[in-house]
C-alpha cells in the first residue's frame, strides 16, 4: 500500500469518526425524546387530562432531561375524531465541515395517546 492510499484511508476514517462524534449527541437526544413521548402517551388518562395537561407534562420532562434539539412548542398535541395525538417529528441539522451539513430526520414520533406504539 502506498503512502498516498494510506493517507486517503486515514482521511476517510477521520471524517467518519468526526461525523459520528457530532451526530451521536443528537441521536441520544432523539432516543430520550422518544422515551418521553412514549411515556406520556402510554400514561394518558383521557377522562382526567386535557391537551394543556399533556403539553405541561411534556415540557416538564423535556426540561428535566435537558433536551435542546426540540422545544415544547415544536410538539403538536391535538384531537381528531375523538382521539388525542402527540406529534413530535422533527429534523436536526448539524454542521460537519465548511458547507457540509448532516440532516437527521426523526419521523417516528407520532403517537396516539393511550398507545405505546408510534403511528
């Protein structure tokens, strides 16, 4: 293997390692957000909780877990056909190098309240 090919391999490995280091915190925040939304959805009591109560609970859990990628205003809680839905789908854009960004799309965070599985 020539010196040039070893340098190219080292550069590629460095780029992928740097990308993984920058992406990992956002991915771990996504896992925490998914856990929060699942918990709120699963523990929903339709006869006792309204939409404002769900929003307050989500805001409290996001604050407690120090989530910064998404705010409580970004999470939609709405009623449709007598059911309550929680939609926390979002995208995170992370700068990698110069004009190259990584876009992480988290689109499995829509739940029907009372269910632990995403829609």
